[in-house]
């Protein structure tokens, strides 16, 4: 091994869920691939803020032909 980089970073998360204060804070983003934990955290913030699960069926995909 010519070079070895080891880094330890602090991970932060909010101390309350934001339901009372209406301030919704995400956790520290971590280096997981494809942002699995970040997406889960964003969906959790959405649920706490709106009291509803995010409905992925409402998302539509526009193709390039739709812009004409």
C-alpha cells in the first residue's frame, strides 16, 4: 500500500422529530452507494411534515417529445 486514507467523520441527527417545532432536519448524509439512507431520510422527513406517505404513483415521466 503506497497511500492509505482513513477518515472518521461525525454523524449528526436531530434531537427531536420536528412535529412540535415544525422544523424538520435531515440526518448527516453518509457515503452509502446510491444514496439509500439519504432517500429513506428524505421520505421520513416528508412523512413527518405532511403526515402522509409519499405517493410515487403521482410521479409522471415526461419524454423529450412532450416538450414540443
